[in-house]
């Protein structure tokens, strides 16, 4: 990964955004800029240097992973250590330097402490999502890791199909999938595995529960793994027992909506236009009221990243963006369907990264 190049690009943006310094506190952003994978860190960036603050648990790890920043090992919280470092090194200036902060990753208490420690030495200002914007477009190394995560994650669907049987608990299906993932090198799951059967399939984020799979009905399987720091995400909906005509029509409508949205993905199209492509199909099928979430989201170091494919989102897609496409329809008391793939925007359209088998599986 080109950590040094990413850091240099951020440093060039500081003056453009009227920052003298930038404090990175969102851990995925710290990892993106330095390669550091620990659970406690802050990165203080100036136009010509950078210092990573962490604690003694990560002395060896930081030295092995971080090559483009000075490493400062302390005994206090990284944000506090960075603030004290800045305060000690800076004389009270006539014009206080502007310190950019990431408002979404700082609690009110942390911001108050940071302000108190830097009073008279720096002026805090909330920064726009500079790093998140950069992270939207994946480089070749990131795409390689995402493909590997997707391949491993996709293989778990076979385990789900082998395990889903009437009477089996949802958590037993999830456990079998997660054991397979760990056995093949996954660092963890991208999110708590969703196995929602029968009427529970109408619960959009129905985490696997102790409920037993019924003799007949949909089972929504939404799952993903973390491999080398990058996430995968995939949803398939199967049916236990012979589906009714109504169930088949519901599945067909969601699949049509998903394919329409994928067909819309290409550079220059807005995120809202992709969302509308899916939503219009479900509207014609009189299912719009049952589609209650956005059509998709970016993913990478985090399971949910920008851009968001949703109503009103005017972000234009660019080559290299990786997004999920996952419309669904959920009818309370009856059941629901969601179908999800991960796609990468290409110069001429998009490439579906997940295995594209989407026929209704009947178990």
C-alpha cells in the first residue's frame, strides 16, 4: 500500500483548506495513512511531517507497521498525548495555527480536553472529510484485497445452504458460517451475521437469533468477512419449502430492481440515480413502501463508507469506487427479500465482484 503517497496528498491539501496542522483520530483513517492497525492511535500531520501517538502495548507493532511517521509512545490517551506534544513544542504565537480535527470521531469530552490543552497554542476547526473522500476511490492494492475478501466471504453461502434446515436455529447457521470464515483466515466478520428466517426475514437487519427456521418461508442471509483489513458484504435470500406465487413474484421484483441498479452504475452517474433505478422497479411492482433503506453504500476498510446510494445523494460515481447494490422489500408478518452484490465502478461501467448467481435457491 502507498501509505506515504496518501500522507503526502493529505499534506498538500492542508494549505488548500487553510489548516496548519491536522489531527487524525478516526482509526481507519490512521490505518489508511500509515498502515498502523492498532486499536489506540492519533496522527498529527503538518505540511512536512507526521507523528503517530500510541501506547506501550503497540511499541513493537508500530515500529513494524509505520514507516512514514515519527512514533511517539506515551502513557496517556493518544489525543491527549498529541495535544500535549503540540503544546510543549509551540510557543504562544502571535497568530495561532489552525488545527484541523475530525469532528465525527471526537466525543464532546475529547474535544473539550483537546481545546483546553492547546489553548493559546492552536485554534481548533472541524475539517471536511478529506481522508474519507480520498478513500472513496480504491487503488489497485485495495481492489486486490477487496477481491480476496469477497471471494472468502462469498464461499460462506455454501455453508449457509448446507446448514439451513427446518428446526435449525438461526444462530447455528451463523456459527457455522463464521467458523468457516475464521478457519480460512478471516480476521473477523464485517458485521454480526444476519440470518433472518420466516416472518423475521422482514426485519431488515435481523441478526441471527435463537429462533428456529420454519418449514416454509424466506431466509435472508447477509454476511461478510474482514481479510487483511478490508471488508466484504453479500446478501442472498433463499426459500425453505416450495414458495408461493406471491413469494416468487416478490423475489423476482427485488432481483429486477437490483439488476436495474447495477446496470445504472458508471462514472458520472449520481448515487441518487442508482438508487432511483432500483426504487422505480419496486414502485411499478407496488412494493415501494416495503423498500425502507438505501440501495447501497461504499465499503473498504469499513463496512459502511462513502458514497451512499440513496435518495438525494448527489455524489457522482468515479472509476475505482466500490459500492454495494442491495435493494430489498420487507412485508411485515410475511417475510422479506434482499439481494446484494459488491461492484467496482470501471471507466466504462462497472464490474460485479461477487459471484453473480442469483436464482432463487429452494431448500
